[in-house]
């Protein structure tokens, strides 16, 4: 089995993270993971990026977490893939399958509605999964999942969330027959848990991971191991 983290943040790009890119990727390597997807908070979320910067400089700052993680991953033998966590009114969406060129080419991306963002990302071959859909917080406008036709999958197990939040997400995914995924939502290396997905074959690209999730071939890594 090949283990992949689907939801990981780095310092200083994600304002809520404390571990540097190299620290994160080495910790996952020690845990036996084959790869990680860096999903730092995008500039419309809990990002440390100064709001007043021009778009190009914002993207340069945002991408630095992934780029440093990729260098560290190449050095220690773990695959690193680009993703991000996009925010709309407190609802957050893990986004995979797009590259830096897409980000630089779309100034103002951070101001889109969920509907606009979903249409744009998917028209470019990207993938969206709503993260921790039932999470509660003063900054979250809605604690309900978005309409299923706006996303490709749903994060039904987030190791940073209480069990009751994850249980609601699982019930929603089963009711709507949505592909499911799991992730640690890791901001620090000193975690008492790990999560993600397990694949039967090594992923040669982010698209192998996307395909495994969409076709429900990815096993979820929970506290007690893959299921």
C-alpha cells in the first residue's frame, strides 16, 4: 500500500501552521508515506500573505511552501504534489490538478463565488473536494456542504475534527453517493494522528490520486489504519 497525505499546511505560508516545509515532509517520510499534497491556505483564507501585494507577488509567496516542500521531498525520496485550500465565506475546498501557471493567469481568483470557482477549476481539468464541511466557527457562514454538483468529492474524515463532524460528512457522502477522501489537515509535525489515503499502486502524478478518489479506489486512512 502507498500512503498519501491529501491535506497538509506549511509555515509560513499558512498562518495557522508552525512546521517548515522540510520538517513536514521528513516527518511524513518517517511515517512511511509515499507522497503528500501541499494544500496551504490560499490568499483568500488563513494565509500569511500580505493582502496589499500585487497578484504576481502574492502567488510567488503562496507557491513558496509547495516549492520548498518539493525540494525537500526530492532530497528525502517522497513525492510532493501541488494543491491548495480555497476559502469562500469560511467554506474551504481542497483543489488539485492545476499548476502555478493557472494561478498566475487568474488574478482576482480569490474573489470568486463557489459556483464561479468550481466552474473555472473544473473547466481547466482541476478537482475540488470540500474540506470538513460541517465545521463550526464564528467565521463560517454556512456549516452545511455545498451542492454536490459543485464538487468532485468530500473530505469525510479530517483528523483535526471531532468524530461527530466527520460522521455527518460520511452520512452526507453516502446519501449523495459522493467520492470520499480523508486527510490529516496537518499544520504541525507533532501530531498524535495521521490520515490521508492509501493506494494499491504508486501515484505517478496527482492525476493518479484524483482518479483513485473519483473511482472510489482510494482507501481511507483513519486512526486505526487504512479501511
